[in-house]
C-alpha cells in the first residue's frame, strides 16, 4: 500500500504537468506553405515542451500536415509519425502523389496526419558543423590510437551541434520524449469530439519505435495501431547489433541467390558472388573507391568524391531494403563499383548549417536511445565477434554506428536518457495492436517483432513471406489486412503469414 502512493502521486504530477502546459493549444490548421497541389490539405505548427518531465515552460515546435477525411463526421485521425528521411509529412506527400496508394483509402473514414517531429521539422532544425561532418573518421577501429581519434571526432561534432542547435533541443531528442510530443498532438486535435480523439497510427520503421514509445507509456488512448519494421528497444546493446547484423548478412546472401537465378541481374554471370563481394570490400578497405558522378555542390544530392568501406556497407544495407523490386539497381551499382565507379554508394556531402537527409538528427536521437560501448576493449571485442559471425558485412549496421560514435557523446545526466530497458508498464496492460514484419528484413530484424510479441500478450504479429524493410503500402494482402485493422479494429489471426 505504502509503496503505491508515491507512484500514484508521481503519475498525477506527470499528468498535470502535461495538462497545464502552455503547449496545450488546439492545433491551428492553415493552408500549407508552399500551398499543396492537392485539395483538402492543411498544415499546422505546434508547440511542444522541450522536456515533458521537468515541466519546463519552454517550447520547441513540430510541423503537422493533414489530409481531411472525405467523411462528414470522421471517426478520427490516423497519424504517420515518421517516413522517408524521418519525415511523416514526406510520407503523406508520397501517399498523396500516388493515386493507387492504399493508405488514401482510409480517407473514407479518417483524417490522415503526417508529423515532422522535433529536430525534423523546419521549425526546430538540428544544426551542426558541416565541414567537420564531412571529415572521414572510421567507426570500426584497429587500435587505441584510432579509437582515441574517433572518440575526439564525435565529441567535437556533438559539442558543436549542441552549441549551434541549442542545448534544450539537443539534449531532448530521444524517442520517448518524441512519443510524448505525439500524444500532445493527439490531445490537441480539438476539432474532433473527444471520443474520436484516439491514437490511430501507421508507424513504419522509426515510426514504429515512436509508436512503441507511445503505447508503453500511454495505453488509455490507444486506437487502431499498425507498426511495421519494428526494432526491439528492450534488449541489451550486443543483442541489438547482432539482430541487425544477422538480418543484413542473411538478406545479402538472399540477394546473391536471387541474382544467380535472375538472368537480368547485372552480376548474374559472376561465378562466385560472395567472393566478388569480399574482393570489392577488400578493395574499398585499402583505398576508397572513386565516385566520379558525385558533385559536392548539388544541394540535397551532393555526395562525397569517393566511398570508404564503411560508407559502402551502410549503403548496401539501404539498397537491400526495398527487397527484390529494388535489387536490380543494387546489382548494377555493385558492378559499377567493381569497375571503379562507386557513385551509387557515396554518402551525402554536407554543405549547409542544416541537413536535408536527417542524418544528424538520427545520430542525436540514436545517442539518446541506444547504449554505446563503454570503452575500446568492449568495442574491439564486439568488432572481432561480428567479423566472424557476419563475415561478408563485418558487423556494419546502423546500430553499430550508434554503439561506436556515441561513446564520447556529451550527456547531461550520466546515463543514456532512453537507453535499452524493459517496457515501462507491464506488457499485458497494453491494448491490442498489429505488429508486422517481413520474414527477412535487412534493417529491423523479424527478431525484434517476435520479441515484442512475447512481451505484449495482446499484440497480434503477422508476417509477409518476403525480403525487405517494411511491408505496409505495397499492393497486396498485408496492406489490405492492415487497412482493415485501422478501419475496424478487427484483427487477423495471430501468426498469419501473407505471401503478398
Ligand atoms: C493514376 O495516375 C496515373 C499516372 O499518373 C494515370 O495514368 C492514371 O490514370 C491515374 N489513375 C486514376 C484512377 O486517377
Ligand atoms: C567547423 O569545423 C572545422 C573543422 O572541421 C573548424 O575549422 C571550424 O572552425 C568549425 N566551425 C565552427 C563554426 O565551429
Ligand atoms: C593503428 O592503426 C592504423 C591503421 O591500421 C595504423 O596506421 C597505425 O600505425 C596504428 N597505430 C598504432 C599505434 O599501432
Ligand atoms: C577521397 O575524398 C576525400 C574528400 O572527402 C579526399 O580528401 C581524398 O583525397 C579522396 N581519396 C581518394 C583516394 O580519392
């Protein structure tokens, strides 16, 4: 009994601090700037507290765009918390521009709202020193000297970003905080009667992580939620890296097998694709491969003049993401790289104070969400292990980058704010939601979805029997089923496998 009281008081306090905050302003919908070419599209700039827990009355802002429902009395709003380059607004625009988009069918009953959260919104940009970001410092180190160099490099980058961005935003970019921002938007969608103000969501990739951050804190307002491309934030750092690396390595092998069968694949005539790939990696390790088609003054398309091993591996992982429909391009790009032109794999070349690719924002969030190695010995031990377990891709993954680059990250508290940890509330109190994974996802391993399914007994997990990062949106059974969950809240059989 006695132990319960403090937590009750705490949760009441947390509630009042949100409820009283000045950022409880109704969303003010206006025409978008620049105006949207599509009808029924509106935008809003919405204030959110830098730090929900402290009750600070200082605010940053996020951007919101919605397409109004075709229904006279919409059932609610479906939120897209993220999308390409982390922008939910980009995802919404992509859906709008595609007249066969299955998501747009939901407009029969719902508004659909894309979110550009803090750090992604043009109203709260992350700013960093582009010159220093363009310096190349490997994240996999061979000795203490290289480790120290990496340590100093990312420390300096972080200090400069913090200075240029402002410390309040820089220090509060974790996904948990962003989940609270999304709740604030839901609450303030005051045009809808309160019974229709539930959290309906399509959360893809990082959007799925935002969705999980939401439901683990707030279960009461959950509506119909579909999460696809799921990463498990409840496992330790080594498990996080292992899951992603295994998924990347295995998908690459499936790509090779696809290429052996597919006569249109640019590498079809290579006698041994694993050997071909290993040779190419060895070449990039000795000296970066030239990228003659890259310009360094080409705005959002600017890219580096050459490609290191690390840059190539991370790029190959992204090229695997669309699954077989995107693999012809990967094959061609690998072929060109072996002929001395790796332009397709070249990393972005930063030119301004802000970053159109959201690379900076994702590292800042990554360093607040994921626990890094403690020291050189832990890092090199992990490297050595990954090199053996994933011999083709050597352990290069996005989560490895956070694990290495965030070691020297300046932190206000001594710990990683939102590092991996158990769910905040017992999984059984989380209402039903749909988890989706493809059988073979090169970025967010199916392992994450299965692990979360085990922790949230009411969650329903379904698979698509294919390779690729995310399944929602492609025409087929899965998208149809996900839409019917969003429409009706009626779930498919747990464990169902869809072929399309
Ligand atoms: C969808 O767009 C395509 C290409 O822009 C066009 O050919 C087609 O007629 C459009 N379909 C509908 C139903 O508007
Ligand atoms: C940006 O970084 C470069 C070195 O990479 C340094 O010379 C320059 O002073 C930095 N600029 C600012 C504004 O900190
Ligand atoms: C560390 O490794 C780099 C790259 O292999 C090498 O150039 C350098 O000499 C090494 N330094 C020490 C102290 O071993
Ligand atoms: C690769 O590009 C960098 C600029 O990012 C340049 O300094 C370096 O000389 C280039 N290396 C090769 C091998 O072309």
